[in-house]
C-alpha cells in the first residue's frame, strides 16, 4: 500500500510539472500580454503677486505619489462601493513642510491652516481627472507642499506633492492645477 501511495505521489508531481511546462510554453509561444496601469498625480502652479496683474506660470512642480488610502478607495468603488469619496477629491490645501512624500501619507506635514479651497473638477482628456483651485494667502510663508483631500477638514488625502519653496506674502495667490492620470501600456 505504501509503495502504491509513493508511486501515485510521483505521478501527480510529474503531471503537475508537465502542466507548468505547458503553461509556460503557451505563454512564450502566444506572447501573453500583461497590461500595466499607473496612477500619476501631476501638480502645476501659477503665481500672482498682490502688486502684479499677470499670473506667472511655474509649470509642473511635482509628479507625485498617489496615497495608498486613495488607491484603497478606488479599489473599493470598483468592487461596488460608494463613489462619493472619489467625487469629493477636490479640496486643496498647502503647507510649509518639505519632508519627502510617501504613499503612506495621510495629511500634509505642516499645513498653513488657512482653510481648504474647493477646486473645480474637469475631465480635460481621456483618463485624466483635474481639479483647479486658487488660494489667497493671509500671511508670509514659503509654500513647499500641496495636498488634495476628500473633505474641507480631515478626510482622505489623495496625493501629497512636495516641491521647491514658493515664497508668498499677504494676498499672494497661487493657482493649483492637480491632474490625476490613469495610463496603461
């Protein structure tokens, strides 16, 4: 009986190995495609000094990391959860902390605490979500970070962007344009 069990176990192992080889061979011969998708957050900034009438375009200041919490919300929506939180990612905040961004960020490092601005939501191209907000500063600061949230306070952080300092004085305006792109290959 024991001899029969060992023989059967060897046959099963052999069949399993052959199956793996066939699968690998099929993938190689048919060139099975694997698509890769990426979420990319891009932040552009325009600057308007209180004594000037024209905006200065600072261009792209960050291509940032989308947070793990935001990705979890997206996956939950795809699984049938409520899309409300996704629709609410429009609240812009800025701060003065230059610690490197991380997918595990849940808030800004040091927000300026002047309130969050509601961004206008747009869809400028296939696969691109855009939110644009203008903030007028109440005090002098060097702005080094931006975040987009799902609520006017607290909420979930979609993306934290860190960039070189932008000096602001009272009544300076910064226009933040945040694009979230889903690209595939």
